[in-house]
């Protein structure tokens, strides 16, 4: 019982620290704006000159972000226990939270955040090396679909950040779960974005990243159960 309490308190403290760091970094990325709009001189000067100004956010926003991180980590800990998989999923959820914040503000998924998720995906693959092919297929299947959409629309239907995000998440979750992320993300985007447009009577540019991130967190928590339910209900011969 003492060990469980220690781990629980450690998770809360980690959420406070890492959540604050990710919140500040997300503010910094928002302040810099989209990468393609920055010239090389601004990129070189922006870090030392503007970092303190860019990373100042509201206390309310920081605490909402940190509380969101803590809630995600506690639910993941309840679901998976406080082991290696919990650590990988917890860090991924934190990155997805920051990534969603940036994408909602400037319509860009930071490449370094996608790269961090891909690194965690590589660790997940190594942990389950016997099923390595599931993760490699996962890295290619949905990102490949997005790539074809981007090529067919000349970049108008899908951005490069979404392609990289799905490749990274596919490497982390495997092909079955990344397909589920795609379906859930599309449903969330359709209903929530549609409702938002109806309520505000305005046209909104769709930031797909937050919906994909929310779907990925749901799949990390209950993906196995959702897949089992689908197979048992619609494909009983495979169960």
C-alpha cells in the first residue's frame, strides 16, 4: 500500500513538472507561429530574444493544462498500472495535449513533437519485438492513406504534420489501433467541428490534430476493448 501511494504521489508530482514544461513549450511554439512563415534570421534570433515573452501564459491556462495532464496520467495508471507501458502512454498523452494546443492555435503540428512520439513508438516496438510487424504496418497504413490524400489534393486535403503524426502513432499503437484512431478521430472531428460551426454560425478551419490526439488517448485507454467488441459483434467468426 505504501508503494502504491508513493507511485501515485510521484505521478502527480511528475504531472506538475512535465505538464508545466510542455505548456510553456507549447506557448513558445504558438508564439513563433507556423514554420513556413519564419525566415532563417527570425528562426535564429527568436529563441534567445523572445523565449521569456513567448513562454508567459495565464496561470489559469497552465493549471488547466497541468490538471489535464494529471487526470490523463491517473486514468492511464488505473488502466495499465504504473509500469513501462504506463510511462510510454503517459508521456505520449502529454505530448498529444501540447500538440493539440499548438495545432488549435496556429494550425500546425510541431515536427519535434511528432518525432518524440515516434521515439516512444520505437521503444514500444522494442518492448514487443515478437510482433514488430504490427507496429511497422501501423506506421505505414494510415499515414500512407493521408499521403495519398495530400498528393491527390496537392496538399489541400491533408497536411504533412497529420501524416507524420499518424506514422508516429501507428508505430506506437500498431495497425489495428491506428485504424481505430482514424475512425474515432474522423467521428470526433465531424460531430464536434460540425456542432461548433452550427452554434457559432461561422466557418472554421478544421484543425484535425486535436481530434486525432483525443482519439489516440481513447484508444490507448480502451482500444483493446473496442476492437474486441467490434470483432465479437460484427465478425464473430474471427473471435
